């Protein structure tokens, strides 16, 4: 069922339910919303762990190429690096707004 149709059907059902059932439905909807947010959070955390694993899977010599820089790392590779963390974050957010990114400061 298309999204607009689903919303319309749900609205029709809501107008027919007694107030007590509406409250139950609202609590259930809030539960589903929290559950969906939790799944997204777990996926984000998993991708950050994978980015960290990627970074530390690189050889010491490869990591030393970024000495003195902040490095933007994802689960599949390095996106960019810069000596200015703020500039790097602005650039990364502009190009990858919804991507989990680990910012590693390489000494």
C-alpha cells in the first residue's frame, strides 16, 4: 500500500476508535518510533567501530602519512584529512551528511 494511502487509512481508523484505544495506539506508535531510532543508533555505532577497525588495520607506515592531521575514516576507507579538524568536519559534513565518520587525530 502506498505511503499516502496508508496514512489516509490510518486516519480513517483513528476517527472510529474510542479514546482509550487511541491512547494505546499512541503508546505503541511511540514504542515503534523509539525502536526504529535504536536500530539506527546501533547501525551507526557498528559503522563507527568498523571505521576504527579499518584505520587500525592499516600499516603503521600508512598511518604515519597522516601525522599531525585529523583523518576522516569510514568503514570502507579514508575520506579526507586536514591539520584543521573543524575545516575537515565542515567539508565532510557537506559531502557526506548522513554518513557515520570517525575522526581520528594522528599524533
